[in-house]
């Protein structure tokens, strides 16, 4: 099992402390976490620092931590710009970038980004093809429905060849098939229960077989919202409040997605995620991030493997 930790991004106006985040990131490395991951939320009432900018800060503060976002909603982004940002970040971090992508669904505020939901899947698949080509090829000619390039070049390439690892997240059957067909790994969402993740892993593995891809070369991961506390009820109540702040009314439809309770409860919950097929677990505390990270590293994660 490999364990990553979410990078704190929830900071109200005027409350961000760069020294505290720097210390947090360096401590994550000391504790042995493999990676530090962000989430993308451009619009919303909960204060949320930008994913790419936070990753750039993290790259400057660390030396070994793998750095990723789960996930960028690719149809809302220009793939040429995103490819450039990820290539630059891979150079600046010495080849430590992971790229998480998702289609995002049709309930996004497309108009705010000057887009429409028309051709959502085509925009996603074309965008990923453009990014991979720009990362790997000296000259790119691409004639798609949404993107057209003529002898376009992007330099420097990412340090990782032919590209940084690409993860695809999602829950719809079509998204699971896309992950198996186009990505290097599948990333289960924090808003998905462990029970649902079991079915997603089974579907991804079946599609890998159908695509004649070796499952041994494909990665499986899941974000886990987690809270460890000596008072199990308090952990659950605090997590419920935090998820309502993040997801709004949608939180009431999620079901039992978080792992909360005393250390034994959290060990059991993460073991269930691992048994479901996750090779990497992204631990995502939603409050008291530094204290939670320390407790996870000391009381929970060493007992999971």
C-alpha cells in the first residue's frame, strides 16, 4: 500500500500562512507520504486555493513528494495551456507530477467558462490526445472537432517520458471505460463509498481485459475523507459538517463516504478500501489537517499494510 495526503487548500481571505503550509508539506515528506494532492474547485462559496498554484508552491517546498490534482475538469480547460502548465511543473519538480483528469458531467456551470455542455466527451478525449501529443512529439498536427493544431511544438517536454502519469476519475460506466482505455490509472472519488468503489474497480479491470491491456501496468487509487479522534461521534459530526460545507446540498446524497472514528475504526476502513483494489489511498482530512496527518501517520497507516 502507498499513502498520499491532501494538500490543505481551504483558506479564507487573509488567512493563508505560507510558512505553515511550507512546514506542513515538509512534514508530510518526513512522515513518509508518497504524494501530496490537490483538488480543483474554481467556483464555490468555500474558500479554496487554486490547484495548479498550490502544486507549484508545493514543488518549491519539497524534494520527494509526488504532486497531483484529483481531478482537473478537462472540458472546462484549454488542453494546450494545461499541457504547458503540467510540463513546466514537471520540470520544476524534477519529474514528480501526476495528472488527474475528469469529464466533470453536464451539471457544471459551462457558461461561466464561455462553453456549452455540447460534445462533453469529445472535448475530453480530444483534449487528452492533444496533451499527450504535445508532451511527447516534436511537432503536432491535430484536426479535431474542438482543437486544431498545425505543426505545433511545445518545449520543454516533461521530465517524465513520454508523459507524467495520467489518472482518470469518474463514476459513470463510460468514464470507467475511458480510464481503462486512455489513462495510466483510475482514481476513485472521495464522494464514492467503498462499496461503490468495489464495483468500479471490477468494471475497470474488465475493460482492461477487453482492451488487451496488462492490469499490472495500470494503477488504482481512491481519495478517502478521513478523521481520527478518540471520540468517534465527534469525528463523525465534524466530518459531516465539513462535507456539507464542501458539497452543499449534494452532501446529503453521498451516503457513508467518509472513514471516521477512533484509530481502530480508521484502520478497518482503509483496509476495506485496500481490499477493494486501491493500491494508493489519498487520505483527505477536512479539518485540523496537521494534527490529523500526524495521527494518521502514527496511529493508523502503519497498521494497514
